[in-house]
């Protein structure tokens, strides 16, 4: 039988996974925005600086 402590630990792990997923989605959204801006600039004939990895 699952104890209350086991359930609390599972909830904690799921909350951590959800937080990590939110951070990853936010990072991908920023990257997609950057790339869309770069594509738009290139389509208009402008040079758009490459993003440097940090």
C-alpha cells in the first residue's frame, strides 16, 4: 500500500519535472522568437547577427 509520504515524494518529483519543463518550453519559445526575427530580417535583405552561445 502506498503511504502518504510516498505520495508526497511523488508529488514533489512531479512538481520539479513540471518546473523543468516550463523552463525548457520558455527557452524554446525565446529561441523560436529569435529565429523568426532572423528569418524576417534575412527575407528583407538585412544581415542579422548570429546569436552567440552563452
